[in-house]
C-alpha cells in the first residue's frame, strides 16, 4: 500500500528534467534522461509517465520529439504504451535481456551448445549456493514442481512445472542476478526442447521421465547441505539434459552445433 501511495505521489509531482536538452539531439537526450530515471528507480515499475504535453512543456520540446523518445523507450521494452491511457513503466527483466540477446545470438552465430554451456555453469553455481542458503520452503517448492512434472498431462503443464523447479533452485541461491539469468536461459532451453521435439507430447514426456532421477537427486543434495555434492549433481543433471536434447529428432536434422541454429534460438526470444 505504501509503495502504491509513493508511486501515486510521484505521478502527481511536477516533472523536473535532469538535463537541459541541446538543440539538434533533443530526442536522443530526452530518451537518455527518461531511460536513466527508469533504470535508476527514480520512476518505479508500474508508474505512469507524465503526459506528452507535460513532458513537452517540462523539457521545452515539441510533442513530436516526446513521441519519438517514448517510442524508443517502448522499443527497449522499458515502457508500454497503452492507447488512450498513456505510457507505463514496465522494465521487465526477461524482455530487457531478450531484446539484447536476440541480436547477439544472430550476429555471433550462437549455437545450442553455447547457450547450454552457460546455463549449465550458472545452474551448477546456483546449486552450490542453494546448498548453503536454501530454506525448507525453497526445497518444498522444488519438490512440488518435481511431483507436478510427474503428474503433468500436457506439454504446457510439463514446461510450466519445469520452469518452477528451476526458478525455485535459482531463487534459493540468494543471488538475484543469478536467478534472473538462470530463469531466462532455462526458459530458452525449455522452448528449444519443445521446438526440437516437434511439439510431440510423447517425446517430451519420455525426456522428462529420463531426467526425473537427476532432479530428485538434486533436491536430496540440497537437503544434505553439501555444496560440492549439489554442484556435482547439478552438473550431471545438465549434462544428461544436453545429451537427451541432442538426441531429439529435429536436433539431428538441424545439426546441434550448426551456427544456422542461431536463427532458431533467436526465434525463441519474444521481447
């Protein structure tokens, strides 16, 4: 409640520019100022930006200049423009990472092993930290997700439970940046597995079942509070997952390490 009241008060305050805009690059400077205020937390997520007219008066620029700057913020996934209502700050972490990584994956011709190698190292580090910091509630969330995967009857339910399992592990690490990166990369891996299995429920069901023992072993390792064991089990789980992923029908057709697969990886990013 207090946070909502703070946001409302901020919205009612008269907007004061952080910088004086120079002629010739007013739109770019306006975009930079608004972006910095959003990223710094000066304007909170969920807050509504001042109206086009209010920003134009505050910065001494035209409405067209304001619209161009706001379009830049929307393209960067920092705000969402709702027609008839205004621009609202979103700054969604997944969208921000997707916007950047989509271009990197295509330009650098990133392959599936590249993505999973990074995800493997992050997950094993998360497991090591989780063995030290996980609460009973964290481990309970992983166990419930594990049980839900066993009972899942649809591809959507299976994917959702797997993401919950991985999110609980990453959250238990106590490292917010690591948790955000793990969530993003695991989401890519799950999407990739669904794509390479041709959307086959039976194929994904068999793959999930083959990894069930690895997932349970990781939960047990966290319960033991042994960081080295947790890291070892997590690495084994990720390696086993990569082996199964590489064996999926479309992975063979696309040649797992082929740089052309970067287009598929990029297509999984929906900023």
